[in-house]
């Protein structure tokens, strides 16, 4: 489905709208992960609104669709918002996030939400699923691409590196991994909990084409997806430097304490955040 635009001025406004919705639905739910959801917004927009991802919300199981897997499943509020805005399901469902009777669970459940390629949340597993999809495309002779988004704390998981080795060995040029590198995880800074640097050199050593960008600069993000698509001999990693809680001052300023990793804003904090995102 070709519905696409690279009007970055309009897309920046869209990013604000998505961030407002993330704050509204996590605060209403009284739970969720707003900070990691806010850091990934500009990485999703080119995929779903900029024509990078070949997809059709009216036919979510179209065999030739590109695949997107959110391995860092706790960022679900951002993905749910994007999927609803693209028409996979009614936006009226968004305020039901994490309610017992809602399909919008705390982590994505592919059996309940159209547009999801995998049920995720157990960190480290999404890239292995992506390798499987990319290999299947090759075996079946199909031209779809697979995109997987992982977190930097998640990059400490051994299974990520097993999948990276396999993708490099098989030269899966139809696979793109997006690393949302905001520098923090639930218990503190990634560099203190378990350092992952030199992360770019490590992925390169496993046979990946590495593209480093500012993950909030839409023009850089578009260019990175273009470069990944034009790389035909190996998988690509988009190493996106981002800010945890991007756009919401109280979260950005608190990031070292990580109080908002799995805790939403209060009603008063949310009111201020929505004013900032106006």
C-alpha cells in the first residue's frame, strides 16, 4: 500500500499527536511504559506513514506485506497508537489500554490485535523471529522485507547475538534491525548495568551493515531506511540514538532515576506534558 508522504513538517506534527496519545492512554491506564514509547516515535513514523513499510491495514495478512516486529514489547503504547491511526483498528480502543477486557494488553498479543506479526515482550526474542521471517521470504521467493525494533537494554540478551550471527551468516539483506538506543533501562543506565559498547563495531563484526543516526531526526531516519533497502549483501542495523521520554520534560529530567520506565505520569504531570506537546 503506497499511501506515503515525506513531508517532515507534517510528520513532526504527527509525532506530537502520537506522543500526546501515549501520555493520555498510559495515564488513563495507570500503568504502562511511557518513556520507552516516547523514544521510538520518529522510528515508527517513516515505516507506517512515510511509505517505508509495504502494508495494507485493510488486508493485514497480505502475504507480500513487509513485516514489523516490536521486540521491545513494553513500547506497545506507541505501536498501538500508530496502528490505530493507520486504520488497523478503531482509535476508540486506545483508551482501553491494559483493561482486563481489552485486546490492547501491556505487551503485544498478535492473536488479539490486527497488524501485529508477533506476540512480544520476553526481551531478546524478536530478532530471532525476524530472522525466521527473512529466511522464509527467501525460501518462498517473496520480496517482502522484515524490520525488527529492539532496545539497548535488550541488547544484553544472548539470544540477540545468536540471531545476529545467523543473519550475518545467511547474508539476510532483507532484514533490518532498528536499535532504539536511549541509553537507559529499568534499573539505570545501560552503560552501568551491563555495557554494550562498542555496539556499532560489535554488529559490524557479526556481518551487519551499520547505520548510525539521530533517531529523532526524521530526515536521517528516512535516509537510514533507504540505505538499508539499498544494501544487498548483508543485513542492516540502524543504530538510532534517542532520548528516553523524548518531548516530556519530567521524564527526560528523571531518566537517570528511571522512575518512569514502567510508571505512567500522574494526572497533574500528564496535564503539563500535554501542554508541552501542544
